[in-house]
């Protein structure tokens, strides 16, 4: 991952053009006037792994990356959000189902350049209400038996199902 992206051109504090210089053990974009340092923060995604009657809840992605493939309901964590709340919200937006988060499944690191989250937090959850219907950035949603899985997106989805 590039720790000194050239597209970060100006200091957000004083508008001076940034330079690239060593900061600790990496090259980073920095301001020569006010000493601001730009740190490239990872994108964090969160999702829910719901199993009901032996079937896994999946959504078909209508957006890149992995458009047309199936994954667990998930989305990006916004600044200041509680990851569990975000995961439950994403499930409702993508499936119409209201879920309660039960616990952590795992935390995954995805290599740079995949277009998705570099850190992915996966929770177990169960359905408490709602009606199954695709929404938001999913064009289909459903529960699938392990021997009838569609083409899956993302290593985290495959890993969670493998450990089921």
C-alpha cells in the first residue's frame, strides 16, 4: 500500500503543497510549513454472518468489486460508527431483515488493490424481524444451503462458510 499517495497534494490545515518525506519507517506526504502528516488510513468493512435453519444469508452484489457474485451482507464503517451497529444497519439495508449481533466471527486483512475493505470485521447475527428483500447495493438476497451455494465473492465469505 502506498503510504505517500501523490494525489494528496495540499495540506488540509494550511493549504501548502505537500512534500514526500520519511516519517518513521515510511515515506509519507507531509507539510513543510505546519508539519501536518498525512497517514493513509485503511478502509474498514463490517458484515454479518447469519445462519437460519442450516442456511446462510447471502446477497448478490450489484456493484464492484465482485459484481454479480454473492457475499454476506456488509458495508463500510464510517468515522465514529460502532462496527456492530453498522453491521446490523447494512444487513437491514441489503436484505430487509432486522438482525441482532451475537458476537465476533473474525477480523480479516485483505491485500491492497482489491477495491474493497482492507480490514473486514465479521460478526455472527440472528434475525429478529423484517421481510427478506434485496435492497441498497444488492440485487438479490436469500438463504442458501451449504450444498447449494452460488458463486461467492470475497475470501472472508468463503472462510466463514468453510468454518460453518
